[in-house]
C-alpha cells in the first residue's frame, strides 16, 4: 500500500511557520546565486581555480559545490522553517520506495532504452558500452550517484511540492523545467564541464521533457526523494552511449505520452504531492 502524504503539513518549527509558496523566492535565489557565482569564478579565473582546487570536473570541490547549490538551498530552508526535527522528517522521504511497477520498469529499463534509441538514430550504436574493461564504469557510477542526484533534495524535495500547491503537475513541471534548464546555462561556457560539449537548445528542451516525466514519477511515488535521485542518476548514467541531441527527441515523445496517458493526474492537483516533510513526523 502506498504511503499517503497529506496536503497540509503539520510539523512546524517552534519559532516559525511551515514553508509556503513564497519560500520559492529564497530557494531560487540561493540556488542560482551560489551556483552562478561559483561558475563565474571558474570561468573568469580558470588557471587560479585549477591551481588551488585541481582540474575542472567532478573532482573539483568548487564545481561540486555549484552542483550541490539546489540541495544546499532546499536543506537550509527546511531547517529554517522546520528545525532539526523537520530535517529528519524531510530526509525520511528517502525511505519511500513504493510506486506502480510500470514506473519501476521505466526507471530501470525505459530510460536506458531511450538513450540507446537516441544513439541508434545518431548512428553511434556501434559503441553500446563506452567502457573497456567493463569494470572501468564502476568509479563513474559511484561519482554519478553522489553528484547530480543530490540536486533533487532541492528541485523535487522543495521546489516541486511548493509549485504544486498552486499549479497542476503539468504546469508545475514546465515552470520548474524552464528554471532547471536555465540554471545549467553557465556550465555551457565552462571548459571541462559535461555541458561544454553540448548545445544548449536541445538540452533545454530535454530538461522540460524530463521534468514532466519525473513529476509524474515523483507523484506516483508519493514524493519519494529516493526515486527522484535514482531517476536523476539514470538520466546522467555514464554507461549509456552518447545520444545527444536525439535523446531529447525521444524524451520529448515520452513526455507527451506521459501527459496523454495521465491527463487526470497531470492536469489536476488531486494527487499532486505538496508536502515538503512527511506529515506527523
């Protein structure tokens, strides 16, 4: 039986009030301010930054801090509004794992299939596994698990539930996808970042499509941070072949199908998760 989450939060900090829609303003301000400032430093002073923090990439602590900025913003605001006890309740959303089997199938098989289909369209399916020997993928998987997915403590942990208090899931997805895509923009000008080799246009469209799909999965999992993090991990999966920009087309088609097949839940707030913390915890 799915763990049900109420639409009204009952736990508040002794000296404050529960988090409301207005908390999106400081959330986005912190997430963008911290990330864009760090990326600007890395762009403007690359030699100095590399001398102190090492080469650009996932081993560079400044870059990792920039990636973590949405999580930092979300966790800080949860603590600010709900205190330490509220943080514990927030992190307990990592224990939510139940959702319909069709979504588990999509998470485990559908996302890789989308990348392989995109790679087939691109014509580089001849290199289906970009690691040799095969165990070379293990460090990449470990890095992928602790970098990008951490963002979800902010994007789906805080921002999406607050947006869904005012808008239906589809409109919340498009708003968040637009902001999420824009948040990545400076990385396209940063030499050594994954985005520096991509085109922003297809990536931005892909961010919108992926956000729509993830919203449907997130609501089906009753606000699970675990599922959101695993979804993000799969999207960033280093084991999948390069499918840019055709993976964007595939995910766009999937997003349209998700909306069509889930019209009731995507166009109304009846089953939208709006809690930031688990009620009564």
